[in-house]
C-alpha cells in the first residue's frame, strides 16, 4: 500500500496489528475516524487508554472487573462449591448468556499451547489448584475449547487435582455438543447451555 501521508500509514499499521483486521479494513476505519469531530475521536482514543490503565483482574477468579473482586465472586446467590474453568472473559460472557450456570468461575487466561509458547506457568492454574485444595469445592467443570490445546489443559489440571478427584471432588467436562475444534464463544446459547447441563465426568482415554 502506498500512503499519501505517514500519519495515515501509522494509523493503518496500528489498527491492522489487531486480530482479524487487514490493511484494507484498517484504511476504511481510519478514513471513517478522520470524518468524525475531535471530541468523538478523543473519546474513542481515551476509552482504550482508560481501559488499559484501569482494568482490574478479579483476585478470586481472574475475570476482568472494575473492582478487586468481581460481581460474580461477590454474589451469595452463586454456589462457591462449583467452579467452571474457562479460557478467557469471552467464555464467561457466553456462559452467563445461557443462564444455565449458577456456580463461580475461574479464568485461566489462555490454554496450554507449546506451539504458541504458552506453558502451565503462564496460566492461572496454580491459583485454581490452591482454591480447590483450600476451599469447599465439590466440582470442577472444565469448559475449554475442544481442541488439542484444550484437551491438553484439561489433562494437565486433572493430574494436578488427581488426589482430590480420587476422593470427593467431581471433575467434569462440558458435553461435546460443542463440536470438536469449536471455540466456546461461537457456540450458540442453547447448545452451550445444554453442554453445561449435560456435562460428563472426565475420562483419561
Ligand atoms: Zn471474580
């Protein structure tokens, strides 16, 4: 792309660095922003700066939050004995939309992916194990993508919790109504809701 202005080029480069946005789309967005009045553009830019500066990760479940502990963790209407383990905030939002889950969450912040250089220590796995060991947790539901990385993560956590699983702890995975390779956030609400209700005990084979 030959740009008539380095300012336009810089803006396009920044936007096209975002996932799912190519140079053409980035240029269209930049030209759109150029037509907006100044207060609008400032509000737009400031929203991202404020987001990055002020966002808090809930210290209990690691979900994005405005406060130290998020609303779901604070709620006494949610069962603290059932923990649904997910990859990121999009999954929490998708599962909340189903209205079928009334326990609490634990957000790993990703899944184990050697290809992308993500190992167990990059994720919130130790704090999950700690929570399960020290709390009154009766069930851990693994609601991860049905990919090799998702399966690897489910197995890794299983090994970490195996002593407890041999005892009283239920360790389940969501039903595979979510097709293999699908990401949770793309599953429709009815299917996702059903996969949680029809969760099954994890089996190693
Ligand atoms: Zn929380």
